[in-house]
C-alpha cells in the first residue's frame, strides 16, 4: 500500500490517489462510501431522579404528600450515534446495541438529508451489535471485508457522527487485534485503531483503503471521555454473523462445548511444566458435554481451533460463541505433554 510517486499511475490497492491538483487524497474512496454511513437519533423516556426528601415521612406529612405517591415524572432524552447501510435494496443498517438499547423511537438521517423512522430487527448486547431497517429507495451500501485478514499497520478510516456535529472522517492504522476486557461477559475480539473515535461515532464504519467495512466503531478508552488515539471496533465478521442470525432467528443462538478455561500465562506454564506459548488452559470440563464426550480433561491446553491459533481464553470463548449449534470444530490441544487433535460439535446452551 505504498504511495506512488507523482506522475505515475496509482496502484489499485494504494491508500492514496493523486487528485486534480496533484495532491494525494482518499477523497474518491470516501465519495463512494460516506453516503452509506448514517446518523442515528434516538428518543427515549427515562424516569427523573427521585428527590431524597421524598423518602422522609416528616417531609411528606408536612407538605401533604400522599403516602402512596411513588411515581416520578418521566423526561425525554435524545442521543446520537451512527450506523452503516449494509444492504441498500433491503434497507438494512448495522449499528451498536448500546446506541439503540433503550430507544422509543429511532430516526435515521441519510447523507442527502432524507430521514426515516427505523424498525429494530434485533440486537445482541454480548457483541454490542444491532440491526435496523428503513423503508427507502436509492440507498448506497458498504461491502463487507474479511476482518480475519486484517493486519496491524493496515490503513483504516473511521466515519461517523462525533458529538452530533455531522458526518466526520478520521484516519489511522490498525493498532492491535483481538483486544478483550471491554464488555463484561461479552464476546470480544475488538480491533484497536488510532483513528479518532469520539462519542457519537458509535455504530459508524471503520473501512479499509478500498472502502470496505472492516469494523463497527464501538468504544474508546480515555479518562476524559474523548479520543486519545485508542479506539475499538467490532470486527466485520462478527457483525455480519450477528446480522445473519438476527435475520434468520430474530436472536443470536449461541452454543457451547462445555469448558471453563483460562489464559495460559508464562507463570502458569512454568508452574505446570508446560511449554510456553499462547493458548487456553482447561480448568473444568462438564461431564455430559461435547468437550467431555470428546475426552478433554482438566489441564489440557487448547492451542488451535480449526487450524487457527488460540490466543487466550477470551479468544476461544468468542470464537465458540459465534458458531451455530451443530457446527463441527477441530481443536488442537496439548494433552499430557503430547499434541492431540479432537473433533466435536457445538452443543446447545
């Protein structure tokens, strides 16, 4: 993805192109994809905070407040986020679950100024992905990329609606892959980027140099609540998997293999006289489970799944959680110091 010198044709996969004024630009790519990124306005009603004095019996008697008075007035809250059109013909839009979680009304505004009330198809809090639909014509969509092929150092651009300012583009690189620990009890495999992501960007597009969707902007890590060069996106493969399940079942149906695992750290490897390296150490096996029937035991170390290395316990949990019930998987593990390969089917929860 090198930048071509002036006066020579730009390679098909180059990040930058030479513009009319002889300057390097990504404007042609953005002109194709930005119409597919939408602004989302969410209206919801929340209960107003109760005055602590209302809990004082003397205060209630003094002001004649009835004993059965408990209900507090509601107030309307409006919040903003972003979304990505992934099927222009059907009007499907991907966004974050946390953007629309408590919505009474979801309004989608397109780049051309048109707005529509969206219908929620479904959402999955465990991956922070939601699917919406609008009835509209002439919609531009973004194509999916294979997020498994991302590498640290790849160019990316984040498109969204930070602080409700309107559509904004920031750029950077993939800083890290497979980040976890951001969602409690979630299925995490976040892309980390230094492209600026701020409040309101949530649900917007993270695209590669060819304008393909590699992730949904989801979170930032900053004490001030604004971008400090550490942003996170849900990989496009996870978002696509969730979308397909929501369309087919109306919910995400996850399976299990019946294991409790922990990440194999260098300290654990030394204590158990195991080879150092990445993997998931089996702590417990449910007896009547796919893993139990396949012969896995406490102390086994799972080092690969379907031929791809297992980096940690969170990595294994996320990958199993994205597979449908009945899917066959191949686990490579260290069993008694020897490498062993087992096949099992994902079981129902």
